[in-house]
C-alpha cells in the first residue's frame, strides 16, 4: 500500500506558496492603480519624493508632490494632470498666459493618505493684463498743454490803456500777425507719428481784447464774456486797427489759428473779454507749433472788462475754474487775481488720429 504524503511536507509547501504570492503580485502580477487625469491638459507625470518640483513651461501636465512636497505648474502648464499626491501631498493647478496663480477655480487639490485626487476644472490661472500702448494725449499733446500767451501792461497811458513796450515801438503792418512788439513767442514740438494727422481738442481760457480775422472760419459769434468764443480757423488779422493778435501757427499742415476773434459779438474797442471755450486744431505728429501774442502799435487795452468806455477801469476779469494743467505749468501766475494785462492758456483735453 502506498504511504500517504506527510502532512508536514504539505503544510510547508502551502506556506511557502502563501508567502511568495504577495511578492510576485507586488512585483509584476497586479495592475497599478490608474492615474487621475485632469481636464486642463493632456499630459501626465508622476513625482518622486524629495523637495518641491516645478514644471516647465508649455502644455502638458504639472508634476504632483508626494509625502508633503508641493508641485507648482509653470507658465503655460495645465492643472494637476498626472499621478496623485500621497500622504499630504498638495497639487496646485496653474497654467495660463501670464504665469500660474495658485488656487484658482478648482485648481488646488490635496490628497489624503492613499486618497484619490480629482483635478480642478480651470487650472486657476490668471492671465496677465494686456499691455497698453503709449498715452497719445500725453505723447502728442503734452508739449502744448498748459502753454500760455501773455501780454503784460508795462506802463499806463490812460485809465483804460497801457504800453506793451516802453522804449520805442517797431510798428508794422497790422495785418501781419508778427508785427510790432511780440510779447510771447514760443515754439513747441509735438510728439507722435509724423505720418499721422492728429486732431487736438483745446480748452481755451483767458482775458483779451477783440480782433477780427477776415478769411477765417469763426467758430462761434454769439457767446458773451466771460465765456466768449474767440476761435478763428485760418484767416488774417484785420488791417483797420492795431488790436492784439493771439495765434498758434502750425508748421504741418501749415495753418494759422487765432484765439481772440470776439468781434462779433464784442467789438474792437476799449473793452476786454473773458474767454472760455473749446476748439480743435490739426497737426502732424512731430511738427512744431509757434505760439504768438503780438501788438502792432505797442498799446493795449487794460484788463477793465466790458462797457468801460466811460474812462473808468471798474470791472477787471478773473476767469473761474481754470484748468489744473494750466496752473501746474505756470506756478508763478496768479489765476485768482485780475491780471494787469491780457492772457490766454491752452490745455489739450483730447487727441485723435485721422
């Protein structure tokens, strides 16, 4: 009779097999748990242990940390896309133009010990603000904005009239805007593109005597002092009198603009008018503008206001609400007091290109 197998041998064989199975399964017999894939990018990566890891730029998955390490996606990367954090590992979603920002919409995910991680939906990236172009108002209009044309009284000749030059007058044709004494002569150079034609909106304020400019286009002939509109687009100074000229001479395209065309509604006599209006001039980028205040006979009406032909200077004009830019560029001029003379300020409030 055949002897049955020893129970001891059978037990030993079964025990060895039981001990070997986990090792074999761990090494090659079991399928690894699949990584969790987020919906921000297509790639995936798994992280090892150690210090913080940083993903490179471009599309693709950001690495995820393990054992307490943090992984941060780089510029352009997606959210957490591969692997899963182990004990305490934090995955920070990022990616997007302008650099990654932690903790955006669904961007941060923290795994517990052995826990599954679900990637966020948006990556949590904040796009960088788009860069802005140059400030055209400042670049083009800045050199002109706040400029003033002054004509001070140097000596009184009667209660309503003063001299603008005391040691001889050069005189000249009153139709010439550069005749006589020039009390302001300043040239500014605009910024901008010389190939572009710009329209500059000016806020014109001041106190002046009136002058007509035949051949020009009078913008408004009904507004009264102290908000009179004296803008004339083109033209030439009237030749029948010697009242002052206030002009901006644009080099390109060449044109003269005048600012005290207050006749009508006013008239050229012993009266001054308050100005407060807006006007538009055109100029190419990079061109020059010559600002001129000229008095052909060196004699000017004092700041006495309207209806002062009775011989008493009793209503000097003070312009209210003067533009801050004019005050900023002319800190020594006291806009709160009646000026002994005449003045105009120009502030550029808008610039457009055609």
